[in-house]
C-alpha cells in the first residue's frame, strides 16, 4: 500500500488501528481454507494492509475513502471459512471487524438479540445463558465464528434440521455499502415478524460473502431454551437402512435438533485420535440423533418413535446419552472428524442433495473412490442432505485426478437436484464451477446485482460471482 494511503487511514482510525506489519498482515490474508488446503494463494502481504474500525461510522469512513480512490476492500471475520471467501486476490485493504464485538440488546418480548458483527458464536451462547433461559440455536461447528461472518456466509451446521440455517434466524441487518452509505434492513430495530415492503434486500445480503456490503450489526431471533436434551446413537448394518430411517422420522413429525451419519471405521479412528472410545460397536455406521425438548416426557415420547422407526429399518442397536458429559463427548468426537484427517486433505466440497438422494450420491462417491483408487471420507448431515466430502492427497500432493474427480462429483450432485455447496459458499475456490449449476442468464442477473451494489467492483473482488461468458476473476 502506498504510504499516503496508510497515513490517510491512520487519520481516520488512529495509528493503532492501521497495520502494515508483514507478518501480521500475512495472517489476516489467510482463512481456514488456505491454512488447511493451500489451493488458493493470497496477494503478497506487502501489497495489503489491515484496518480495524471500532464502529459503523468508522467502517463507513474507510469505505468512502477506499471508494473515492478505487481501492479494493476485503471484509474480514474470524477466518473460519472453507472456500477462500476472504482471501485477497489483489492489493487490498483488509477490513477486520474484530473490535465491533458487543452484544447490544436482548429483547425478551420480541425474542431478538442485537449484536455487532464480531460477536463470536461462543460469546453469544455464553451471554444468553443468563438471560431468561434464551438460546441461539445455530451451530456451524466452530464457536469462534463471528456473527457478521455467519450472516455473510449464510452459515448452516448440524442443527439446520429443526431451526434452518442463518437465513432463517435473521430479523434485521445494518450494512455499510461499498460507497460508505449505511442502510438498515428488516425495519429500523429489526424486530418485525412481518415486513412485505419493497424488494427484500436483506435476503440478498445474507450469504453474499462480502461482495455486496459489510455487515456491521445483526438482529437475530432467539428461542426459549429447551429443558431436556439427550443424544441417541442408532447403529445400522447397512448405510442404506440408516438413510431410509431419516425421512421417515421427519415425516412422522419427529424433528430432532440434528441428525448426523458417520461411517463406523471413520468414527472409531477419530475417537482414537482423541484418546477416546466410540460407544457404538455394531454395524456399518451410525445415526447421531440430537434431541432438545421441553420436558423429559416429551423426549421419551419422541425417543420411542425413533426407536420404533430405526428398528423397523434395521437398526442393530440404539444407545442413549442423557448426561451432559456423555453428550459432550459424543459431539466432541463427531466434531473431530475433520481435524483428525485434515493434514491428508486437498479439498472438502460440501455438496448437498435432497434427503431422498443421499444413498444414491454416496454410492456414486464409492464408485469414484474405486475408479481413482482413493478414499473419499464423508461426513453427512443426514437430516438436510448436506455432505462434507474429503478429497485425499496422493503421496502428500494434490492428486493428478483432483479436477476430474471434483467435476464428476459436482455433475452427479446437480443431476440429482443438488447444489455444489450447501454451507461453505463459493468464495474464490468454487467460482469455476458456478457455470455447472447456473445458466448464462442466471449468472448475468447475479453479476448485475453485484454491479448495482458495487459498480466499481471494489468489495471482495474475485469472489462469489463472475460475469457470464468469462468466468474470470474480474
């Protein structure tokens, strides 16, 4: 960055909050994708600098300055994303929202919590614990994730079965546009249960991955905390039996908090990596069914229905963990599946298909693994059809068949009515595959929306969308 830019930004924010130290800037130029897979290289640290505004007004001032001088800006959250969503591809101002980390209000009448963008999921959960037994249900897997990033990414996670994704939790947003203007969506206070006025800009901004505006504040729905929680592990001799059971549960009105499927060999290896033992021993794999109910009676009534359906579909054993310690250990092991094999991974596409097509896509993945003589470990959100598939290195390197395997995986997913990403988003890592899913006309509409919000293409350029007919990082 030119010295004049650094000097000017220090006048706006103060010297402490503008950082051009190469080592620190390099850390802010990475996200979890880069640290794990290394498929996308960021612009050299010397070409970037980090700014840390402390409030919405300062974010606006930085954006006005950058817009007037045609300087690209990368909004930065906690860096937990998995598709190179906030990695600068050119000389950029990296705008970290980390100082904006306050929970501003909990409205226990309208059941809305108002947060600044950098409030972490873990801090939000902790804050709500003492507030009239309220809780925020969404959990994408990393409690270091920040609210603003979760909005920008439309975060999902295991609890989407009952509560949906981040999109379903948002009542209002405060957003700074690329030219520095501040807008509010969802009503002035974000507490409206209904609002049909105008086109829904809020829904465009949710999941936009920082290419349309910078989220500085979010108004989120909160819920009464359930009184009784428990986790069931249903073991199945065959994977197909487990996936037949899931739609039956939901069709019967049994709506768990989460339904995960794990392969037996994979979960045992993962548990050993933690020095623990997986409690289920029989069968090919397990459904992990997380329940959260108003009362113990409600839980046991639903648990009986789960037992009946799973048994009818061929479950060989059903275990229950009702103590907090047992439940925590099960989730800890399940959550460690990715870390346990992360050093072996090239990429982790998060394809998503209808629940009814899970068995078919998994069988196809098995055939791909056989064809390319590799392993494709899978973590399945069985309740919503989202699969985290892991493409494994070959002799420590990106395998020669990587692109071919990935394209085959995506094409089969789309053939089954699915999408190339259910949670991780597009970023720069998945941009090349957008034209597999969308027509030129659809891409043209998306690019047109980007240009309305950001006519100079300065906000997180090279991410999420691209002009039709080119596919280039413009």
